[in-house]
C-alpha cells in the first residue's frame, strides 16, 4: 500500500505537468532553487566536518532544529500541506489507517522539498565521517529527524484543521504564526554571520544547542555529538527523546486523521441578507460594480486580510534583523512590493464566481481597473503610512521625498504587474471556508513559477526609482530624493496603465479558458 501511494503521487504529479506548462516552469524554478540551496549546504557540511567536535555538534543541532521547525510551520503559511494525496479522498476505501499513515508520510518526500530535506539531513549526518562511533549514531538519527519533519508537519496540520475552521481563529493564526516565519530568515542570517567567528569556547551557541538538543527539534542530531564526545549514556537519552517524540506525533496524527476521516472539517457559510452593501455607494457602472465587489472581498475575505496583516510585521522583521537608520527606510518600498502583488491571484480567489465577469460581459480593462482601484484604496494608505513612519522612526525626515517616491512607484508598478499575471495564470487556492492548512493539487509549482517571474519583473521595472532613492538616502543628496518623488509616481502610473491594458487584452482573450481552469480546481 505504501508503494502504491507513492506511485499514485508520482502519477498525479506527472499528469499535472502534462496538463499545465506553468507547472513545468514552476518545477524547473523549484529544482534550480533547490540546487542552489544544496550548493551551499553540502560544501558547508564538508567544511564543518573538519572542525572540532564541539562546534560540529552545536551547528548540526541548530540547523537541524531549524529544518524541523520549518517543516512544521512554513507549510501552514505558504502553500499548506501538499494535498496531492488528500487523505479525505480515501475515506470510502478500506485502507488500514496504519498503511495510510505510512504511505502518506513516504509520499510527502516525493518532490523538490522532500529531496532537499533528505540531502540536507544526510549532509548533516555525514559531518561525523571522521568519527565512526558518532557516524553510527548520526545515520539513524538522521532518519529520525527526517521522520520528525514529515510526521510533525502532518500531525500539527491535521490536528489543528478543525480548530482553525472558524474565520476569526484563522485570521488570528495567520497573524501570530507568521512571526516565526518572517524572523526565520534574519535568525539564520544572524547565525551564519556569527558562525564565521565562533569557536568551541563560544557560550551563546553552545548554550542554545544544549537547550534545543533536548527538544524534539534537535534531540536526534544532538545524539551524534554526544557520542563523538564520548558520552554514550547522554547520546542514548537524546535518541530516546527523539524517538519518543516521533511516537507521540504518530499517535497524534493517527487520532487526528481518524477523526478527520469521520468528521471532515468544514464551515457552513450562512446566507446573510445585507442589502446591496458597497454596490449602493459606487457609480452604477461596470467599473463601479467591480470596485465594489473587490472592496467587499478586502473587507470580508480572510485570505485578503492576511495580506494586510503582514504590514506591521515588516517593521518588526527589519528591526529584528538589525536594520537601523537607512536600512529601516526599506520598509515602505518592501510593504508596497508585497501589497502591490497581493491581487495577483484575484481570479483564483474568485473561484467559480468568476463566471459573472465572463457572462456580463465585463471588458478586460474594466475588470483590471476595478481590481487595481479597489486594492489601491485599501493597501495604498497602509504602504504610505509605513513609509512615512519608517522615515520618522529612523530619524531621517529629510528622506521622506525619496521614501514616498519609491513606495508609490513600487506599489503602482506592483499593481500593474499583478494585473497582467492574474490574467495569464490561475492556480488552485483555498476556497472560502476551507481548511487553510491545506493546498490544492498543483498549487505550489504554478504559484512559485508565476510569483518568481512577476517579482523579477516588478523589481526590474522599479529599479530606476529605487536607484534614485538610494542615491538620495545613502549619498545624502536631497535633489535625488525630489527626483525620486517625481519619477516614482510617474513611472509607476505608466506601468499601471500599461499593465492594465496588457492584462485587459489578455483577459479578453483568456477569460473563458481561465474560467474552465478555475472550475477544474473544484
């Protein structure tokens, strides 16, 4: 049964690649990204293997703990757990739950993230190749770490699926749980910067490894370090903690899955009579109708609220990363970049309701303008407030022209780029009321490819404004700041107009096909 489920996932992935060229592009980009990670991880592990035992133990424990934590947290906030093999689809089959658990766990390693994780864990285990006793412990400990990654991820998401079925809990979870993910990069960067000057006598790194080594995140890899240091009893205790944690997670996943198969999480969306709402407050035109409908999304749909909820966290992330003075001025353009791209999945979020735009029919440019205007009304003030606030907090009020110019330019450019992207690419997203800790089949690769291409285009088109702002801030040249204040909105507005027109023409051509693809996701 385990082999059958693995073959089934490979078949589904292969069929998905044949059906969509964007999934092929996403897979290629994902593979290149993974190779880039491994190009850093493997040589670093080789270099670490030549260091002293204490440093090897500390670094492997901390990096292994970050890897396990990433598997537990990141899938909840990015694309969710890969639902290519949704366990609920097997509810009507007489598959023993033990076989189903083992098959789902093995199938989770099929894909780019699974391959990267496997090679990374093997590299961390191979650090001990010069110490046979430690290597004998490190190899099985690596397998336990790999199992903790997969089983822990499945256990937490399955267990929490019913808790987050309520909308308010979902919104609170999105705000709170995103904190460790946003800070994961700065933490790793700080650890890497500190690692260059660490020796075995550094107490901060050793103290952190000592504590984390007794948690489920780092206990398995800490056992190898204890064996290398000649402490077999301590190594056995660390392995016991790791294996015990794995057994507990398996039991939690088993019980949560059993409950989910019998009582699947769902949310009943009640029909509330609210009158015409925003439709009565906008001009009675096609553009006004689109603006009102999209503003309703921003007010009521938690998937849009999650985009706005990340705004105040950008300042915290920059502060945590040690950004001060001029570095804090990046908050405005960064928020504008993220919020400008927030409507790139608008049609996917519409779901089958997109048929109303196709049947009306609404002109493509009208649809693009309506969505862009609605987004600008919501996210524009937020981006400007962050830009002004960052300049005041950094004590650089003279940099306001440069910051406002860059923020406005990036925001308008992002809205223009999103207007093109959402007219060309749709991918499966969570439906309203669906468990947010899952993703739809094929979502990851298509989303990754389109987002990487869109982000690159927006960054390139915003470069002139950012360069002017950089000269003004770093070179203390106010003239460049005023130039950025003029060039940013002007160039951004031009990019928005071009994006709306290009996206509108594309939507006129692709709307029926987009609707067909959206319907195929349901």
